[in-house]
C-alpha cells in the first residue's frame, strides 16, 4: 500500500515514511483486516500532518499509533450506530405488512356480513374459485357468485360502512381467523373453523376434504 504524504517539509516526510511500516502493522493488527488497517493508517497520517505539520519533531510512532487507535474507535462506533439504525429500519418495515393486514381485516368486518366477508376473503385473498367456495360453505355456486357480485359492486362504488349486526364473539373470532390466515398464508386456518361460526353454521359443514386454492394471490401482499 502507498500512503500519500504531503511534502510540507523534508524532515516531516522522512519521519512519517520511517514510521509507516510499524504503523501499518499496528493498524492491521488493531482492525484484524488488511483493508481497514490501511484505511486507518491513512487517516492517522493525514490527521497527524494536519495537527502537527508545523512541529515535525513531535511526530513519533507512539503518537501515530494513538491517533490510529482513536480513529479506529470512532469508526467502530459509527459502524455500530449505522448497523443499529439499519436494524431499526428493518423492524419498522416488517411492521408494515402487519398494519396492512389489520386494515384489511377491519375493512371486511366493517363493510360485510360474516358470509360475505368469508366468501370475499377466500376469493380475493387466496384465489379460491366460486365452485370451491360453494363446496366449503355447502351452498350453490350461483349463490356464491351472486354474493361476490354484490360485494364487489359495493367496493367499486365506495359504499360507506353499513350498520351491520355482528355477534361480538363472532366478530372477534373471524377477525382472528382472517388475520392468522393472512399472516401464515394458510386459508385452512379459517376453513376448519367455519363450523364454529354461528351465522354460517345453519348452512355450513366442513367438507370431507380440505380444498386447495386455485392460485396464490394474496390481498395483503
């Protein structure tokens, strides 16, 4: 490695050039990395010249090593700070999908009946076909398509929240099932619990086999 030394004086240049091998060795040992060591040595030389340029007699191997050590400590602290900031940013970004999922779940609960919410959820969040949803809910495909048509019309026309009557326990249960299904990307979390939902139970029984979605579309993505 070549470290540029400004020629402020012959005496200063000779001193620093004499001290460079020892300084480089020390910096590589200090940083445990050749490239970091060379960078720190460079910074130490520049700072020494800047501060003691008019007093070359003050320069010594010990002084250069002390400057290098302080420079390395500052570098390590800066890197730790940047790493912490990056970690915080990552954690903050991880919160966004959760926030989106909660918003989606609340939208379903606020704007649709339990049956409408379940049908729309299976169709849009996990790509189930109308025939598959009909089998899951033990109803007809025509009925499912009619409900999907009505719910999508409401969404397209930005219909405000309706005053829906939900049983408190069902609202809590469906909210949790929607949320868990989206977070874990597993619609069977909802499907296997459908028989426990009172407003659906009259017409619904869990199918003998669990259907697989036609595609992996997810509204929360």
